[in-house]
C-alpha cells in the first residue's frame, strides 16, 4: 500500500510541475519596446484602444488576436511561425518565456505579453 501511495504522490507532483511550466493559456499585450528603446506601457496601449492577445494551445498551435482579426500560428521551443500577410511567405518570430511573461522579438522590437 505504501508503494502505491508513493507512486501516486510522485505522479501528482510530476503533473503539477508540468502544468506550472506550461506555455498554454491566454497572454495579453502589456508593453511594446521599439528598436531604439522607446516604450509603450499598458496604460498607453489602453488609451490608444489597442488590444492584442496571444492564445497558446497544447497542440503546438496559437492564435494571435489583434484589431478584430485573428492569425493562426504554430510554435516550437524558440519561435512562433505564421504566414506574412503581405508576402504569404512563412515567417518565424523568436520568443522567450520567463514565468508568466512572454516576449516576442523581431528586428530589435519587442512585444511583451503577460498571462
């Protein structure tokens, strides 16, 4: 009986640790940083009426919602990938995830999202 209880406890802890480190969920844009360092914070974003959400799913797919439009993306451990609206070509955007903060970086500009 002790062995079964121990195995169950280990499985529960492993599941909890996996869930805590999960990327999945909805992230909202909270800051934009330009290539030259200028920042637009969440209050300014709200004042401009901008909203942007990144919904990350378990199946390596994501949806970027902005300005009433949605863009389907895929992701791996380093990049989000989707079709460029203008050229139709595949485009990859690198990201980092630290805790509940996800940062997309492209051409020196950053979009910072919080879960």
